[in-house]
C-alpha cells in the first residue's frame, strides 16, 4: 500500500471510530430530549357536528379558527340551526371549524373521516390542535351510481379552551 493511501485510510478509520461510538444508546434523530417532557393537554369539546350544512358552502375541505363571537356566529349560522351541546365562552377559548368538504354518501370514492381532535400547549403563547383522520374504506364491489348520489358535507365545531394562538396539525392514519 502506498504511504499516501495508508494516510487516507487511517484518517477515514479515525473519523469512523469517533462518529458516535462513545454513545451508550443508539442515536435516533427523530427523538429529542424534549420528548421526555410531559405534554400539557388542553380541553377540547365538540359544540356541534352534522353531515349537511344549512346553507350551500363553496370550496373543498377547510379548517378555520374562530377567535371571537362575531366570526363564530357568522359561520355557525351558515352551517346549522340545531341546538348546540353548549355555548362556547370566548373569554376562555376559541372554536375550530372542521369542514370535510363535499362528497358522495357512498363508499365509491376516497374520502377521509374525522377520528379525533385534541390540543396541547406548545409554549406560553401557542397551542397545537391535533386533527386526526382515517380514510374511509372504498368498496370496489359496490355498484357506484353516477346519478342520484346523495351529496354530504360533514362538519364539526370544536371549542378549544385556550386563548393562545393555535397551530393546526393534521394527520391521516392508515
């Protein structure tokens, strides 16, 4: 072996041996020391949900944070006239509207269904709202009519008991 090649090989061996070899546990870049801290949960309660809004709503799936009563009632009046589970207190929190968008009420097309909504404190000024979905199963054996399909638009109003800025985190479980 040539002296130049031997030096390069020794340097590479030295670098490889110094790279994380002294750890007691394997390095996982997805795990941080912050993961060891306990998460402070925030109360989340459903105000109302339904499969069809009262008035026609344009557009696809949407999530809105309604931070005051004026905006809340502006959207609530478009979506429903049904009795609410409770009246949100906007001095204590805010409302998240989850509108799943238009879809046919059958198992012929890919669609998502809401699984859960939770919230946690990020820091003194912010909170994270976790919205988890799961795909509805598509039934390929079902005859899918192109006409006379009932159109639905599921929606949910959730009260999040914090006045902090909300960061929405959506996930789709398989």
